[in-house]
C-alpha cells in the first residue's frame, strides 16, 4: 500500500454538499479524501505522465476541461477528451487559442464548476493575462503546466523559465518531480485550492517530456471512487454576482467615482490574494506528507537544493560524488514554490557551508528565491543551470561541486 501520510491531526477539509458514499452517474463512490489518499489500497500502473494526468482526472469528479494543443501537453488534453466521451468529465471542448482557453475556464469557474486545463511554454505566456485575473476573482482553477522552452529560437524541450513568470500572479505554484507527485498533487490540489480561506488557482508544474512522456510506475487509487464535488457556495466570492467585490471592479462606476477608493481597493485585494497563498500552507501539509520540502542527510556541509526533475538529477549526482570522490552531500527537495517554504528551507540549510541549486532555466530563479530568504547567502551557488531544453546530466552537477570545492578532475565535456 502506498499512502499519502497526513501530519498528526492533519485533516483534508471538504464540503459534504453531496454526501460521502453516494454514487455518481458513472457509478463511482464519492469518498472522503482523507480515506481516499491515506487508507485505500492502491495498485501499481506503468504509464507516461500524460496518462497519469488522465488517471487522476478520472477520479477527480471534474466538471469541465477546456483544451488547446501545444507540445508537450497535447496528449494529456486529448486523453481528458476521452474521459469526456466516456462520461467521467461533464463537459469538454477546444478553445481557439491559449488565451481563449483560459478565459473560457474563467467563465466556467465563475459559474461554479470544478475546472482543469493544461498548457506549456509559449501557451503559458499567451495565456498569462488570465492568471492574475483568475487569482483576483478567486477562481480555484487547476492548470497543469508542462514546462518547455519559451525563448526564440523555438524549443519544445524542458525549461522551467515559464514558472518564473507565474510566481507573482497570485496563484499557488507547485513543482512535481515525478509522475507520482503529479498524480497525487492533481487530486490534492483541488482539495487545497477550493478551501474557503484559500480559493485560488493552482499552477501544478512539471518538466515536460521528463515527466509527461517518460513511463514510470505509480500507485493509483481504484477508479470506482472519486473526490467529493466542488461546492461553489463555499467560495469567499459569490458566483456570477456582478454587485459583489471583486467582480464589480470591472464596472465603471466603481472606478470612475473615486480613483483613491479604486486604488485602495485594488491594493488591499492584492494583499488579500497573497495572504490566501500563505493560508494554503496548513491545507497543503496533509497532501504533501506533512512538509512542503523533503530532506535527506541535511547534517552534511554540502547540500543540493532543487525542485522538479533537477531533484532526480541531484540524487544521482550525490551518489556519484560519494562513490567517486568520497564527498558526502545532502538533499532538499522543494515541493511548493508559492507558498515558498521559507522557514523549512532556513532550518534545513542552517548548518550547510555550501548550497548548490541546479536548475533547468537560464536565470536561476530558484537560487534567487533561496538567496532572498537565507542568512549568509554567499553559501548559495546558483547552478549549475542549463536552458533552452538542454539536459542537465548528473555529471554536470558533480563537475560544478568539484570546481567550487577546488577538486581537479576531468570535465564532463572531456569524456566525449
């Protein structure tokens, strides 16, 4: 049995507008998510990350998904269409472009639907205007972002630069390392984002191809059960009511009568959105095994701190360093970027002398985040990082560690 273990006294809260034990039209049993995540016997399946998205949505009690094809998320979007044809998703259609898709998702969420979509790379950027609108309107839409290159010249390979653009939209931002993370967090993500004191959109990010197109063994719940449905009446903002904030901010009298009131309202509401991101922590802990980070051997002088696929590459680099040079290195895996696990990272890295942050993007945004919250941040080495879809072999991390430590050896390039 594979469980998502909740912290002591940690419970996933959910609406019982439809009672646990009732059946859906597809014959699935509506199940307490605490039971579904932690007590139900799971079975192993060997599938790609795109197929994992389909498997999670099948038991997510989803109302609607809107799709538009862009590599590497196209397969996942098509597989969700199959679920619609089978009856597991109540509505599904293709938008005219990524911007249109996100606007249509907003319309469905305004109407009280549980909404899910997927995007990637340039599609994320084309849709970008909608994301802060989702957050400001308190729409708990979930979007799986299958990260890929966004720069010209075109690349469809993994690159997490688009996550950098998402960080201050007001969305929750999580970063899945594995297909198992992706499966568990899709389902848990609905439960977190729909909490009344959160009620924000979630960007669940994974590294395209490394996760979406690679087969892996995951542990799945039976598909004869599903999550409780979304209850729009637990929303902090009334559905489709143009006389209630923040929706009435769209109306001209509110803006035209007093610029001062308008500006203050917008400013205070933005503060509330970011406060809601922070409030999501307590609801996320039961989903993520009691912590927003995972750690291994953090008593060591050298640590690798990473998120997403860079965590996997870091694990192999740690093995190589100990095997080849006798260098012992610890690991910190960051699971949520918004909210950022500030106190957890500070505690985990308190005794480290050197902290390496490998990344799949040119700017090293995760290293910037870490430097911004750590005392003595000269300990942080922003790298290695690759960009444009280049792979990040574990040997490159090994080479960076040895270079910083002043250990001479053959470069990775010299191996041919």
